[in-house]
C-alpha cells in the first residue's frame, strides 16, 4: 500500500494498524523517520511527482490521507488539497495503481462555508472524474490519543467552561475507528461512492462539551457564542498565536453550521464497517493521553 500523510495524526494510526495486520507500507515523508517493521519511508512531497511515482511503484492501492487543514489563505488550501490530490492521481495513473482511497472531510458537503471545505470538495471532484477505482471518505471531527486539535476544548473544560458555536448538532469519529475503515476499503474494490463517517452518536454542542467535562472530571457551563463573536474570537486567536491558532476565521465559518453529522444514506454498509469506540470512552482515552503527555 502507498500512503500519503503517514506522519500525521490519522496516517500514524493507519500505519500502526496496518503493520499489525502484516501490510507492507510505502509512506511519503518530507524528513527522515525512525525505522519501523514493514514500513518503507520515501522522501518526497505532494508537489514532487517523481517521488509520488516512486512511492506507488509496485503498490496495489494508494491511500491518500495527506491534506491541509489550516492555511492563511485560499492558495494554501488549494495547493495542498486540490493540486496535491491531482498530483497523487497523476502518480497513481503513471504507476498503474487502480485502487484509490481518498480521505476528504465532512466540510466538503458545504463548500460554500469555508475555503477549507471548498478545497476538499474540489479535491473530491478530481477523484470522481478520474478513471481510478476510487472511494471517497468524509470523516466528521476526528479525535483520539495523539490529537492536538481539540486540546483547547479539554483545557477550557478543566476550568469549568465551554465556549461553543451557535446551537447545532455534531458527531465525532475516533481515529482508530477511522483507520480501521480506511484499511477495510484498501482491501477491497469500491464502492465507487462518497462515504460519510461518524460514530453514530449525534450530540448537541452542549452535550459534547459536557462529555469533555466528564472526561477531565469537571462540570462545565456551556456558553454559545453568536457567529459574529466566534469570528472575533478567531481573529484574536490568530493575532495571539499566529500560525498556531486553532480557531481561524475559516474554521469559525464552518463551525457555525448547525449540522455536522454524517448523512445516514452515505454511511458505510454495516458489512464493511461499524464504529466500535463510543464518544464518552474515546474522549476519556484522549484526556488520559493529554495527561500522560503533560498537555492538560
């Protein structure tokens, strides 16, 4: 299997599970990585076609996980999520790899809301128009041990507070469940379809905040912010933390949408995959990882 994004949060869990099931992985990296059994790290990047072709030579399937989740402008999202996807498709064609599993985002369902969502939707359009044997996966919010994107929510919960978007519904998916689905798709042909993935436990934002509070052992007070105030908070976060800001104006735009749960009609068929990690357990495991790494 050829893998992009192998050094990221999701990619690392894909590798851990794949190696445990005797997969042989060829993974792309920009910098040297520690040696791992059954993993062949290849130096390269999405904008270097030769390295992508080398990555895929001899592979049966490509799992395209790499992408840009935060960028200062539209060009940054386009380079990573559109041009990068086209380059991976071109390399797959050049190397003769027909099976193509593409990791998108639930935000692609509403591309008008954010530059990120628009870029993920444009990447999907390229995959759909290709002649590969493709499947597109749109995860909801991915979390779990090793993630740092949700750390601010856990830290705030420790103070008994949760600053939230306008009221709406959300569902998450544990990273280990997502990795298991991606490997199941890598093992079979099709479906040539767009799959939407969460853990099947839709929650209000307030209920999610309370579960995070339970995970850190605190009772939290949910406070919904109007969309305008959320945007102001994003600008303040960008001013204070620069490129390290978690709440960007682009992210604030799609967080304010009232429904980030998977469409039941687009869920993976049960004989392919079902989630195993419920939200409360997954959040508790994530909090434990934060504590173990002194991040809480």
